[in-house]
C-alpha cells in the first residue's frame, strides 16, 4: 500500500480485502455443502474424523461443562440469596447451560482444539504439495480432505453438546446439593419443570451450526495456506480466530431468531 495513502484509502483497502475474504470463504462453504451429497464418498475418512473430533474432544468439553455448571450454581446462589431467591438456582442453571453455555463453550473448546489441528494438517499438506499429489492420482482433494471433516463435525458436535449439557447440569446439581444445602429431589424437579423441548432443540441446532463453522474455518485456512512453515502458523491462528468470531455471531443470530419473541 502507498505510504502516502490517506485514511479513507486505507479504510477502503481494508474493507475491500475483508469483503473479498468473506466472498472466498462463502464460496468455499457453498462448494462444501454442494459436495456433501455427491459421490465419491470416503466413509473411512469420515469415521476417522468422527473419532478425532468427537471422542478425542470429549474430555475437554466434559470438564469445561462440569466446572462451568458448578461455578454457575455457586454464583446464582450468592446472587439469589440477596433477594431470598435461592430456589431459582436449578431453573437458571439448566436454562443457562442448555440454551447458551453448553453449546457456546463446547463449540469454543472444540474450535480451539479442532480448527487449529485441521488448519495445521491441511496447511502442511499444501506446502509440501501432498494436495497436488492427490490430483495427479485422480482424487479430488476437496472431496477427500474437506468434506469428511465438515460432515464429521456437523455430526459429532450435537452429541458433544448434549453430553456437555448433561454434565453441566450435573455440576450445578453437585454444588447445589452438596455445598449449598439445596434439597436433591426439589432440585431435580425444578430442573425438569424449567427445561423445555425447544431449549434442547435450539441447543442441538446451535451445535450443528458450530460444528460446520469449526470445520469450515480450519479446512479453509489450511487448504489455502501459503508460505511454508510461517504460512501454516498463520493459517492455524486465523482458523481459530475465524471460528471463534463466527461461532459467537451465529449464536447471537440463532438466539434472536429462536427466543427473540419469547415473552
């Protein structure tokens, strides 16, 4: 860029570059969605990604949910005690975990682990010309490398978030009954009364969208990585940042659409 460029030119350059990047990412996402239903299908690659994304992410997602649910119950109890409303702890915990904290924190934790790994793996394959080698073997690298990752993430994230919701509510239950003196039977009854089917459905929908975003960000930045080892490092960082921003944006949009008119 010209060093004598005025601020308006700089802002315009940044805006155009950002729009171009959004356009490339959108085309990449559209290509991925269109390719899911088209043969050939690489079942072994899909199952491998389900194992790597789902099972290997379970410990960090479970621990995050457990600690979050426990801390949330403690904070709500302290706040509720100022108004003699300690009984709201079970209801607020289950709604907060299922609607927001379970899918969002689960998505962010998986994004930090999976998006970076995907970007690093695909980026290394790009700079070492392994992706180009697949083309010489008459294999579509997009179908073989990108589609299984995206499909696996969409499948596994709802399962991970469902487990995270259960563990998060359990964390609040443990703190509420063992430390805060809440009645066990009453805690479970209030939890069941406050939880609605729409809460669970919205949580799983968010999880599927977050899974798509996580795999999309990691695959996109890794697939188009350039510049050797430094390029792979940039791709890894950009993948995590992109996934985090898009997850939070998507969460806001889905929350407004699902609960915006709730009374």
